[in-house]
C-alpha cells in the first residue's frame, strides 16, 4: 500500500532526505534515485511512496512521487482545481512563485574578479619569461578535468555510486584547477553547503595564488643590491 507524507529534510549535496508520514512513527529515508518528480526538492513538499524496512536502518521510501496538495471546496462537495476558485471575486489570484533562474541565483562577480587577477598573474609571468606559454594549455586542461570530477561526484551522489575523494578535488584546486572547480560548484550546486569543504577549498585557492605571486616577485627582489 502506498503511503503519503511530506519532505522534512533534504540534503542536495548527498541526494538524501527524510519524509514524515502520519502512517509511520519514524522518519522515512529516501534517495534521489528513488524520486520521480520535479526538481529541486523542497522542504514541506507532499509526496507518496512505497515503504520498506532494510535491516536495522529503519524505514526507507521507494518510488517516491510528487503529490499535489489536496484542496477541497466545501460548497457542494466540489473539488477546487485551481487557486483562483478558492479566492473571492475581485481578489487577485495567488500564484506559486517562480523559482529563480541560474543567472538570478548566481552572483559570480567577486569570484570572476579573482579569476581575472589570477589569469593576469600568469600572463605577466609568461611576459617576463618565468613560464612558457604552453602552461596556459595545461591550465585549461586541468580546469576541464576539475569540472568533470565535480560533475562525476555529483552524479555519483545522486545514484549512490563510487564518489570522488575530497582530497582529489582539493588537489585539482591547489594545482591551478580552482576556477573550474568553483564554476562546477556554482552551476551544479555541489559541495556548497559543507562548511569544512568550503574552508579547505578557499585555503587551496589562497595557497595557490600566494605561491604563484611569490614565484613572480622573488626573482626581481633577489637581484636587488
């Protein structure tokens, strides 16, 4: 028998959530791979599901589907199909707010400024003969690999597959792939809500940029009398 409930907790990074149902005393776990419905999943979203119990892990929900809220018209036992039917005449209709688009949610200007300064340092280093020009090709490939690693880890989190280790992701950032990693985090909404990961990620950016700056300014200072 299918049960009904609502989402009370959702972790987008891990693809895991909890459902509360009046038909079950405990919280019911569910995974994104078992969910069939609109994204992103919202707290309080009504759902229906099949419940199973796996070992000692408690109840788990399968075949989770979005369920529209049941709103009834008390007059003549009529079911209200739209919100307009529930509002008095002359009152403006209440519409569900449109979810913000990627451009509305994404404000990348401070990070883009840092990327521009970072690229400028590499170009200055090439102009001064500190780096060969081919280093730009290597940096571009490194950032593509870093972006792919984040995509792979996001996909694995949703499907319960093998995850990319956080140390590997930080390694890409430390070697110079942090712009691609930052872009992947922003677009995929991955690893953005984990404070410890974000702290380590920002530390790798700082270490990389300081090392690059030191490599640029040390030779001129070493030749001073």
